[in-house]
C-alpha cells in the first residue's frame, strides 16, 4: 500500500510539472499540447491510485478475525495518511491541469501547428499617413486594385474627374482603357 501511495503522490507532482511545461511550451507545435493534455490524465491517475491506496490501507487496519480491530501493521497508519495526502494533491493538481488543457493545450493544438510566415516590411510604417509597403486594410503599395471602388485601375493615382485627361468611367469588372498617348510637353 505504501508504494501505491508514493506512486500517487509522484503522479500529482509530475502533473504539476506538466502543467508548467504545458504553459511554457504552448508556442511549440505538438510539445505544448502533449504536456497540457497529459497533465489532467496524470492527476486523474493519481486520484485513482491514491484512492485505492487509502482503501487498501483502511482494509488492512480494520480486517481481523471476528471483525474486530486488528493491530496496525508497521507503517499502516502512516501509509493511510500518505495515501490521503496523495489523493488531495492529485485533486488539487486536477483543476489547474484541466484549465491548462482547455486553454494552452487547445491553443497549441489548433493554432501553433500552422505555417508561420511574415512579410519583410510588415509593420514598418512611417506614421505620416502614407500607405505602408504592406498594409492589411489598403493592400500592397502600387497595386492594381482600387481600394475605394473595387475596380481595376492603372498603377498610380487616379486622375481627377474634372480634368480633360480623365478616362470615361467603366463598369466594374471591365478591363481598363488603354494608356493615353503622351500629350504635349508643358
């Protein structure tokens, strides 16, 4: 009964260690999920093993001829206390282990396993209101997509509608007009 109590207490301690490792290794694909999901399993195994140790310890103390109390075997009462401490420690490890599995383990299993790529100029804006080289809301700098109208326009700023060089409006999805011939030099 004492080895079972020590085993249950060891499972509770390892469960606490796995909780910490699960939180620490959340960004590492697979490893964080392993530690996070193993922690509640170890705590549950500690509760079961500790409960069996408590039951065997009490059965060894109360069993005897005629149903009377038998003399306590060497270490029987200490084994019962150790087994009860193992059950309590495993139960205390179970709640944070389940929370860790539901948060860190699920995050690792769902999010950390995808490919991770960044753009070279991501987030290097000047803060002057100019379009960044890569802006998630406005698209790439100099793209062929007009962000306001949703139609394809030539690169560069669109001419004003009131100028003589303004092209005729096109229907959305139509090809842009051919480029204008260069005009006289000013």
